[in-house]
C-alpha cells in the first residue's frame, strides 16, 4: 500500500529570485491588513497621506513566477518606510507608500505608476504583465455621501470586512434584537404615535413626518425619520454655521434651564414649533426611527447619524465613528452627557462603544436611556 507525502504549501517567503533579507519584508495577509489599519490611524493624527497600490492576478495556485516578478519589481521600487505584503493571499499583492507629500495626487500617482510599470516590464514577459490589474487608493479617501453603496473606499478598510466575518454570529444577534425590539416597540407605542401625529398636525401646517438624508455605516446615505418638530421651508444656515463651529471645537455653550453649565446646542431656535419643543425635550420626536431600525438602516444602540453637511466638516479621525457599527437611536453619548459634552468627546464615546460593543453593553445603555430622557436630554 503506497502513501503519498503531503506537499508543503508554498510560503510567501519562498521566492527564488529574491534574497532572504528582502523576502522578510513581505507580510502575510493578516499582518498587511493590520498595517493598513495602523497607517490609517497614523494619517488621522499627522494628516500625511499614504497610497495603497494593489496588484491583482488570476493566479491563485500559490506563489508563481508572476508573483516572483511582482515582488521582485516592487521591492526594488519601494523605500524602507513603505510596506509590502499579501493584500489577498495568493492573488493580490499590496504596497503601502507612506509619508507622501500633500501635493497634487495625480502627480504622485503618475510618478509611482510609471516606475512600478517599468520595473514590472523588466521582470516579467508582456504576457504576464497583461495578467496584472493595478489599482491605487489614497488615504484620506474622498468620501462621497451620494454613493448608494459606501461613501468610503472599501479597499482601504479590509480589516473591517474581516472583523464582520469573524463577528458574524454576534452581529446576527444584534440584528435580531433590533428587529424584535423595534417591532415590539412600534406595536406598543402605536397609540402614542397617533397622539403625537395629531399634535404635530395641529401645531403647524405641514407633514407629520420629517424626512432627512443622513449618513449611516460606511457612509451609506439613508432617509432618516422623525416626527416633524420644525416649521416647513425653514432656513438651515444658522444650524450649518453652529455645527461647523461645534465640530471645529469653537462653539460656545448655550444657556439651558436644565443645566447651569449650559449645553452645546442652538438656543432659541426659531425653526422649532411650540409642539416641537415638547417633542424634542421628551425625545418623542425620535419614535419613528424604530422604522429605520426595522428597515436595517439603524440599530437600537449606536452613534447618531450625521447630516451630510456635518460630515463635510469632520476631521479625518471623526469619520471612524461611522465605520465599525450602525448608527443608533440611543448610545453612550445619549446616556453620558449628550449635548453637555463637546463634539470630540462625543466621537471618543462612539469609538469606545464600537471597540467594546457587546449585547450586554447594549442592554445597559438601553436600560439607562429612559432615565436620560426623563432628566430632559438636550
């Protein structure tokens, strides 16, 4: 009886045309993905951009001659501070060109592409070169809230995709809680819906519901629902100006009867109707968002979804609050200060929630929400 020896799977370091010292720079997929996340955070602090170049092939049978040529060419093109490795194991090679100058991105891209393509032509035959698809992605990426899929560039966030796969079971549990919870609350609050709708209709001319475009997870736009608390056809320029100052850290606290220290919120907003003031003070205007939760745009617990013009004023690191979890009706910010904390602190609370999320944490936040509403949240 004959036995066959199992062949050892080729390693990314087994590259005959590359020296052992050079091959040590080539990272495995998990390591390279982690480095993309680290470089994003470094750019968030320094605002110095980086470029992620991906070279994709159809060869998925392990390390082949085409991969030898790609790695050999790239290793001779990059600096010591650049990072190289497998973006997608056995199929896509990635390079992170770090510490780029803040100048014309087109010039930077053209310069790098010309050098890389010239080196590839030296290392590979024209036939092999034709099998390589090159794509380039700058960070910070230009978010486009008008996109129907993701405003952010998914190529720059592979770690988030991997995290979704590893947390699939708990994310399914969170979604199940959202569906069951929002459905039950909609049924339970149906009489209250009718009373509030009547109050809105009688308070001023206009629709019962206020529909507004908001930015959800990954920058996806969705239609956000509230009971209307403002007069129709109002001017939002004052709010735009105040929000810009708030995000930049230049906003002053406004006097509040419920807080002697004041709050970070527009005072005496003339756009709000008399009934709307009561609805906002009691958070009853938020009830229709259970429909957003049921439709999957929001969660019961998570960061508040921004208006597109708020997103335009964000610093790079502020965007992270929209990446790891869906926006929610309530969250750490609502139960730990709400408009009493500055914008940067709100973002830090959202990031803390995203990094420590668990069903138990959601439960604790939901249990604390009624008390926050009763205290008169602003």
